[in-house]
C-alpha cells in the first residue's frame, strides 16, 4: 500500500499546474559596445585634432601671404622714391641749369680753360 500511496502522490503532483514560471529574460543589447564607443571617441578626437591643425595651417599661410603683400607694397613705394631721386638728379645735373647758376653767382665761362673729362 505504501507503494500505491506513493504513486497517487506522484500523479497528484503531475496533475497540479505549474506555478507561474518566470520568463527567461534575455540580456538587453545596448546600441553600441564599449569597444565601439572607444573607437568612435578616438576617431572623433583625431578628427577634431586634424581640423584644428588644418585651421592653424591655413591661418599661418594667410599670415605669411599678408606679410609678403605688405613687403611688396613697401618695395614698390621705395622703388618709386628711388626713381624720383634719379629724376631729380637728372634734372639738377643739366648743364644749362649749372651754367645759369654759375652766371648768377658771378662765375665767368672761359672756353680756353675747359677740359673734357670722359667716363
């Protein structure tokens, strides 16, 4: 009989519905893994550093160009001044002008005492 009681108890246990089984939760997948976040962050840092380097390079080229233009303007101005001085020298060394100034100051022109000097 004891065996019969054991069988009845087993059958009753089998007939009883299982209590609410807990559903198995699947681990939630994040959008990005830690490795991907690190890689994207590193690429972002490299991109920002490259852009900063490019902007600084452009600024230095712009500054050098501005200095070249300023130097060319100074050279042009000095060249004009030098040309003006050459023109003044040419005008002031005119022999007729020199003869006129000499006569005004009382010098006498004597053809016999003139010696020709060649360059």
